[in-house]
């Protein structure tokens, strides 16, 4: 507050940058002042006023923090070469500077995105010690909560006030998606939709949109004579398509979600109501987008698209147990179609890999065959599936009976769904109740823990049988095919 007189003096003298008739030459936060002008002579006059004011009030301006940077310098202009002085001392020219946590570079109208990513990556590395490192650490649901609390704010800090290009968003999105994929221990080829759906979140672009629209709501609640409010009214009225305009960017984002920004300027919403509405509208739009994309992916055909606003039960049921965390990773790979069965691998290596199950040699090895059919894994499968059926019976629900129903029940944990008109004929939806004996989620959590255990046990048994096949003498290999194992063989 003690430099308000200085700011008022600069504005009264009309020194600094204007957008139309609106003065925006001295954006200030506490004692951090940014002087903006499109003229070197005018900028020198602003520095003279600032230096005189500091001497009159007996304080000194920091010589190292006071620098000059040319954000935009026309090639035909010679004013960029002019040296500027703060008092009697020349001001150093720098190629980049940091203002309110954002890094700006000479000749660029947007902040340095790579430095922002590096800062977020450094925060993630510091969290390795508490278990943020895949299936050997904390479970994915807890890891995602940790990322939401510490990493995401570092990645998006201040970017809501910036104009980002598409390449900047792609760069941020690529890092964020990779981080979420790694904490779930999913392979690189996993479908983009699955990475977000399993954690109950939306892409980083959507999170940034929420911040931008929330900031616009804050501007709409400012006084009608505030420069930002005047600027918002002007830009919305002009409907400018200037790619460097923040308000043009905000309008474009709002149109994507069918949000009327004009009405919010005329009748501002309460802060909490506006913020909640933005979150609801943006998240609902992205949930529909992710659901539509997942429905088109053959690898995600067994993923139930319900309750997308929360992490999938396969992560939330772990309860901090390391074995459950490892088992949930195996189940996640099966659910997203990236477990690496022979039927999947043969589509990419048709001449090198046969789709036939290497254990029994009877059918193609897809996920239904692994979970519900393969006779070699029968002794591993049956006791666990019987326990799962018991949970259904306790819930007064018909337990799954066909191989497809069993597969969906195991992969989704909380129930199974057969679509109308599917090639499997039936049309039923089953869900386990969330309450039993006044214990919230008791059966639901138990079913998902058991589903994790089934997937992990089948994974270990299959690996053991595959190792046995690799060490089997060639004379024991059936003629014309892969070596097979019968139930009970060792």
C-alpha cells in the first residue's frame, strides 16, 4: 500500500501501456512492480518517476532485481537498442526474468513451459522417498492424491493468467499423462482414456480450463471501474480473435463448454457457486469425451464406464498393503488390454507369435480364456472364484456363470454388465451393495480385493507354467505346435 501514490502518479501522467483507453502499464503485486511500455522514451520517464519517488521516501531499489527485457521488439525499431537508466546507473538487459513465479523470455509472449515442467518434475522426485514410484510404493489412488496436492499445483501455478499455445498445452499434457501412467505402472501403449478413467481425473487441459474460467469469475466480481473489469467488458464486446489476448482465449474456452461469460459480467456469481459450476461443467464434458473415446477402443471393452469422478475400486481397495498394490497393477493391465497375452501379441507379430494359448493349446489366449477357461489354471482359479460367488450370494445377487460374466466380474470387481444387443445375448446389470451390517463398503471392498488377488494368482501361475515350458525338453513338445501342460502337471 505504501507505493500507491507512485502508481497513481504514473497513471495520472499516462505513462505506460494502454489497451484502447484502459491503462495497464503498471501491474503490481505487493512491492513487485512491472513497468510496461511500447516506447523506450516513455519507459525511461517511468523509471525517472520511480527513482525520484524512492529517494524521496528513503528506500532503495534492488540493483540486481531491476532489469530490462524486450518481450516484443519490431525489427524496424531502433528503440530496443537504447540503454535505460535507473537513477544514474544503467539497467542490465536480460534475456529472461521471473515475475510472480513465471519465467519469461525475450521475444516470447508466453512463459517458459519447460522450466515449469522441470519444477514439477523436481517436486515429483522429492516425493520418491515417501513411495511415489509405481507398484513397489504407495497404491495408485494414494499416489494420485499426492500428485494432486504437490505436483499439479506446481505444474499449473500462474498459468491461468497466461496465454498458452497448443504446443505448450501438448507439452504439459505429455508430462502429466506420463506421470499418471507411471504411478499406475501401465505400459506406454496404454490407451490415453484408460490412464485418466482409472484415476477418476481429467486431462491437464481441462484442469487448466477450470483455472482460467475461475479467474474470469474473479475479474467479473471486481468493481466496475477496476481496469481488469473494464478490459473484460471491452474485449468481450469486441469479440477479438487476437491469439495473444487472454480474454479472447477465455471466451474460446467458455464457448467449448457452452458457458455464457457476458451474463457473468452483467450479474457476477458468488465465488464458491461460480467455482463449483466451472468444475462441474468442465469435468462432465471431459468425462463424456473420455467415455466416448474408451467405447471406441477394443482394448477397453471390459472397462465399465461408471462413476468416472472417482478412482477405480481396484486402486481404492488396496488399504495400504503392498501385495494388494502389486496385485491391483496386474489387474489394471488386464483391464486395459495391455497384459501381453498371445492373442494380443499376435496382432502385431503375426508371423512370430501364435494366438493359441501356450499352456493348453486349445483356444486363443485372450483375457476371457485366461480368467475363466484355461484348464491348466483351473486349480488356481476355482477356489478364488468360489469365494467371489459367495460374496454375490451374500448380496442376494445371482453370481456370474458364463465365462464373459466371470471375466467382467473379476476385472471390474463391483459387478458385471452385459450390454443389450451384444453377441453374448443376455442383458443384465449387477452391482454389489455398498453397505452390509452397518459397515460402509464392506462387501464392495472385499470383492475388489478378491478380484485383485485372482488376477495376481493367475498371473503368477501362468508365469510359473511358462517358465516350466521354457525348460521342457524338446522331445516333450507336441508335434506341430507349442508345448502344452495338462492340469496337475509339474
